[in-house]
C-alpha cells in the first residue's frame, strides 16, 4: 500500500491512520494537487491510481515510468473521452476532467488464455485456437518470450477500437533456453509462473534477471 499512498499523499490525500495495511481510513479532501512523479518500480497499479487522482487534481499530473507497463487504464479512459498525452516515458494527465459514457468490447482475458497457450506448446500432439482474446502489447510478453524460445505462434488481429483483440493458434513445439531481463518482466508479470513452467521443458539453461520488478 505504501507504493500507492506515498505519491497520493504528495497530491494532498490524508490517511487518518498510518497505512500499514488494509483497511485504510481516509479523510475527506477538498483539493488534490497535480504532481510530477517518477515511479521507483514499474507498476501499472500505482500508475492507474495516479491517473485517476490526476483527473480530479487542480493542475497537470506527470507520471514517469522506468519501464513501460500495461496501459488498460489509459485506453479505457481515452474511450470515455479523457485526454491523456505521452512524452517518451512520461504520461501527462491534464487536470479537472470528466468521463462520458461509451460502448466498449471486453476481450477474453489474456492471463486466463495463457494457461492454454503454454499447455498447447508443451503437451504432445496439441493444436489449439484461442479466439477473441485481449492482445494488448503491454500484456502479451509471454507470446513474445515463447517466440524467442523458438515457438511459432500465429496471431490474427481483429479490427477493433480500444483494446486490441485477436485469435492465437498454438501447437506442440520444442523450446530453447533464453535470457529474460528486467525489461521483459512488466509485460509478463502475471504469467511468470507459466513462463517458469515452460522453462522446465526447454533445451538449454534459461537466465532470469530483474526479479525485483515482480515483487
């Protein structure tokens, strides 16, 4: 909770009691202030909290990421009429914005599909088609890493607005060991156990770095 509350306190949020865990009691706030904040550790959850707070702030909020993280919040808010700007690794959140209703298509969850994806690669004589799943590039690191391991995974994208959606074909294949660095971790954060499972069946010795990002 400290990762979330520390920057929010800089914006003017006031916890009534020390926030060492849940539940947290918060005092009413008259005004939130826009801040410039660099995330010490890549975190889509902290980024999203700051974006939502920034929409109600009294001035621009600037959020800098050390490594790009998933952008579901940004895509959804843009669909609802919010203006967000990107300057390299910094996200700019203009102050005092409101949301407008919109129709959205919710894709199949990639993390749920990932179990079938890895099973299709590892289980002998498998051939699977995973349809209409979310293929946001900030979430599909597992596919990219499996490809680096030598897997051939065809993807067919659908024409949609907002979240990218598509079909994935997977079949039994041999894998080879690769190096996984801290820059790979954010896009595969929820699928790390499956990535390790795949690594137990590959040829060669894999190397994993940047585990601190996964804490």
